[in-house]
């Protein structure tokens, strides 16, 4: 029981820094040397108390990623999956964010912030490929990227 109390104290310390998914919290407890039984018990208690909520975590993390230009679409899906969020939670989160954040608008805003003064009309193919690759790696669709580049050139 003492082990579980120490695991709970460590979990709360971890959660004080930022929100975590259940899987991330389990992994951090395991890395700190707590047995799986204590980690499972602590995560269960924290989930039932509302301190750990994968839906809330996924939504907050994905909104932050979109707002800061770290990702969109498949990139968000891969990042959330890597953080241990369940597939159905990811699907609901991306659906909700897709309704709230238009890909073209997000992309145009990011283009204006990241590539200030980029001139699509006078840019050579290498420069255009670099910009397109940058956005593709962040999960934006090629169709949306090309549309924003075309609109910026007009």
C-alpha cells in the first residue's frame, strides 16, 4: 500500500506539470520503477476522480498543435496514437477539430506566419517543394497546400 501511495504522489507531481494520457502516465510510473499493479490502481483512481481524461487530453493537445502549427490531420492522429490515446478517442477528437478548424484557413495562417513574404509567383521549384514538404510533414493535404499557394500568388 505504501508503494501505491508513493506512485499516487509521483503521478500527481507529473500531472501538475501538464495533462497526460493514461498510457503516458502509466509509462512514466513504470519508468520510475513502480510496479504495474500500483500504476494501474493509481491511474484508475485518477481517471475516476477526473484528473486523467484521455478525451480532454487529446482535445487540448490537438488544439494546441493546430494553433502552434505543429500538425494537422494524419500528423495529429499519429502523434496522439504515439501518446497512447485510443483510436476511437482520436477519431472523435479529429472530427470535432475538423469541424472547428478549416484546413485552408489554418494553413493560410501558418503560411503567413512561417513563410512571411514568400512569393509563389517568383519562387523557383526548389523553394516551392521546400514549402510544400514542410506543410505535408505537418499533416496538411496536398490539395489544401496547393490551393493556399495558388491563392497567395493571386
